[in-house]
C-alpha cells in the first residue's frame, strides 16, 4: 500500500483498529536521525505521531510512541514537537528495546527514511525472518519516508512481519 504524496501517515491506525481485535497494543517507532532533517520529513513524522496518538486515545486503544536514532526515547504528545533530527540510525536496538518494554505489542509501526541496517532479508545475519519469528504474534508495519529510505527492504519486512507498508517519495 503506497501513499506517494501523503503529508501524514496516521491512516495506518485506521487499518489496525478496523481489525476489531480486543486488547490492541500499538507501539510507534519514529526515526529522528540526522537525515530526517531533509525536506519535510520531521514535520510528517510529528503530525503522524500526534494524529496516531489522538486516534488511538479516541478508540481507547493503548499506544506508545518513541523516537530513535540509535536507541528509542519514549515520548508524550507535548514532547513530540521538541524532537529534532540528529545522530545516526540503528533500527535493531530500537526494535529490541521496544519488544523488551512491550512484549505484549500487537502492532509495531516503524517510520523512517533510512536503511534497515543491520537486518538482512533471506540471508546474512541478523535475518529479519529470525527477529520476527521471536515475536510472531506482533504485526510489524513500515512507513518509508523520502527517497533515501530502503523502500524494498521495508516493504519486504512488512510482508514478512504480517504488516502494512506505506511510503512517500
């Protein structure tokens, strides 16, 4: 699923809520590495975070938000506006910490403009299939922001993770 001109990505929450699963627990990880300062990507991330939070609260759905460059920093709605792009990207540590804190997550949404280092698809180590296999009850969704994102990797990771993929270019 692609939104090539979208200025926000809260619609993914509608798809998750539409499943009607009781006990949803959504975790959103947003990339705030230095490359996110290019174009309008941080504004898209901030707006999406706020709308996802509001939508989940309106439906009494549990949601947690974190921004990450190397490790996640858990945030609140008022804190979202203060986030600035800085640092590098290492999605593995963000996902590990996410799953340590929220092992009961039904859905994890990863938003970013970077590659998915260190994950490999189908070969190499660590393999995304193995990571997802440890958390097979969790659906992993990916939103690729901008031209520098690893669109193919993120789309494949969403497919393997039983999730939704969206992108903007």
